[in-house]
């Protein structure tokens, strides 16, 4: 019985540690002021099936979750949220929703970040400036090369497609199949 309890405890600990510790955008911006880190914003909607798959299989993959938790302030942002958000000295609302124009209206912050597809991941630097956007659903293995590439500022050394392809060829995945 003690062995079963120990195994169950280890399993719970492993599962809890393999989840991304999501923050609000406001929390991430405030945390950045204390300890500068990059921000990854996961833009999603409640109805988006690929978003749910990414939550389950990409972001909750242990290697991805651990890396994001350690090196980024990970943010989940509902691209159709109703609530206002105040960041970067501005207040963003869902103006189309407020005006009654659209049922599934994109939030103005979503538009401000140039998100045109859901799911999308937007990377911000330590000052809150956009670095890049990855649009569409990605598997854990597809996302993995980007997160250290951006976290370690390797993107600043890449100027051509050939350099990016060379980086990808040399990248060694930590994800076991």
C-alpha cells in the first residue's frame, strides 16, 4: 500500500510540474519590471479545437512547460475576451463586441499584436516589444526549437533563411517520442 501511495504521489508531482504556470498579461508585465524575462502570449479562443490540442499536447508537454516556466512569463490571452486590459500605457477593449458588431469579435489587444489566426504565440522581449509571432497550431516538437532560440537571443544572430535552417538542423530535441 505504501508503494502505491508513493507512486501516486510521484505521478501527481510530475503532472503538476509539467503544466505551464499561466499568468495574466498584467501580471507578466508587472513581473517583468522586477525580474526581466521574455513573455510568450498564447492567443486562444474558447471554441478553438486546435487551441485545446495545443494546451493538452504542446504546452503541457513536460519539456516545453518546464522551459516556459523557467525562461518566460507565459500568458494565456483569450483573443475574444470581453474585459478591458491596460498595458503599455493604453487601455484595450473589445470595441467590436461593445458596439454589437460581431458575436465573436477579436479584442483590440489581439488586433494590436497583429494576431490574425488562432492559435497564435507572440513573443515579447524584456521591455514588452514584439519579437515574432507563430500562427497556427504547433506540436511540442515544432514549438521546441523556437523557445530557446528566442529566450537566449539567438534570433539576433540570424539574418538569412539559410542560417535559420542551419540552426534547425543543429537543434537537438529534448522531447522523447
